[in-house]
C-alpha cells in the first residue's frame, strides 16, 4: 500500500469521516486544541522562563516545575487527543504536507527532550535551587523546549497554507482511487 | 475619497507575512494567557500552592503585559488584512467584546483580589471567571474562521 492509500484508508474510518464533515464538532475540537496552546502551552513557557532565570525568580524552581507538572500533563493529553482527531481525519491532505511532517518530527523531539533532560533537570529541580547559579544544563533544556514548543504551533499554522503541486495532488488522488 | 487598497497591505501580498503574524499572535497569547492561568490556578486552589497569588501576580505581571502588547499588535495587523470581513463577523465581535472585558477585569478585580489575599471562595470565583473569559476569547477567535 502506498502512503496515499494508507492515508485515505485512515481518514475513511467511519467516525473520522463523520467528524470531518460535522459542522460543530470539528471547530469545537480545533478550538480546544488552540485553547490548550494558550492555557497549557503558556505554563510551559512560564517554566522555561523560570529555568532561564527570566521570570518567577522570587520563587524556587522546584515550586514552578513541580507545581505545574500535572497541569501540563493534562494539557498535553487533551492537546494530543484533539490533534490526533484533526490530523487523522484529514490524512489525505496532510501526509505529504512538508510542514505537517516537520511538525510530527518536532513532536517526536518532545520525547527526545524528555529522555535527555528529565533525569538531569526536571526530576530533581531542588538540586537546581541549591546551586549558586542556574546550571547550564537547565538553561539548555529551557532553550530547547522554547524552540520546540514555539515551532510546533507555528508549523501548525503553516500546514494550512501549503498548496501541493497540482501534478502531485492529482497523482495522490488517483492512487487513492478518487476522481480527478 | 481615499479607498483602502487591501492588496497594498503586505499581509495580503506577501506569502509569508500573514502566517508569520499569526505565529506571533499565537505565541504571545500563550505567554499572556499562560501567565494569567498561573495566577488563576493559585486563586482556584489548584496549583502553585507554595506561593501566594500576590507573589505570582507580581512575578508574572511584566510577561503578561509584554504578551498582551504583542498579541494586540499582531491582532490589529491581522484585522487590517480584511477589516470589513472581521467587522461583520459575529464571532469577531464577540471576541473583541470579551477581550476588552477580560483586560479590564484582569487589571481591576482580578488584580485586586490576587493582591489582597481574599478568602478562598472569592479567589475561586475570581479565578474561575478569569479562566472562562480567556478561554472564550481563544474559542471565538478560532470561530471567526468557521462562520
């Protein structure tokens, strides 16, 4: 099976078709996805700014990291659930979209970031507070997080503006067995 | 009479200008709303309980303001790309009303309650209203594209 056929098969799953064609559920899910960026994405930015020593400097790093952790987790789960619905229901359009592909790569990078920096930074924030200065590894974690987390919604926007070359579009539709 | 030529606006003539402005808009609302949510979580008694709401407001105030300035500036630019379309859009009208209300609320009641160390019940009510206001603004912002 080609990528075009797999994508078409995914978005043709009954409830995804219904979801894509619904006039209210689709925008509600998209708005929820966006609201998560505001509410929980903002908490990520605040944590990063604390690690860089730029905001919330009157309070220990441990309080910021531990105090927001569960909320960021909850936000992440909601955001990804909504994103999965939005992405899979329009798989035909997205699978060959380079901005979508970069976005998925960056989402993978969130996992890599966690593997690298969790044991060194986020799991022991009280160690950071005891250090005379914020350790470089914590600042590196914050900068990487800022870059990844700002790039992801930006790419999300860019996905919507991508126009595939017409020949490619027609070939994909033909491969999926759709009329031109 | 001068007629505003939409095509002369770089947002409409440059391929990158519009999405780039939207990126600033999104990042800035994450910053401003996120820092307000930090205070709201405390007011609601749901997070950051080692700090007082007063301390959180003082520590996030500048970032909230910086975010608001960028989000409003980029919002005005986006608005300039097609003013008539936005003015006649019901979701946009709702959004702007809620935004004005939210900004006034944030710098009056919300600030006063957070700074004064009010009772938990008052704090919860104040934080709850704040969350609802800001969430409704993001929601209606997206809705502009769907009506």
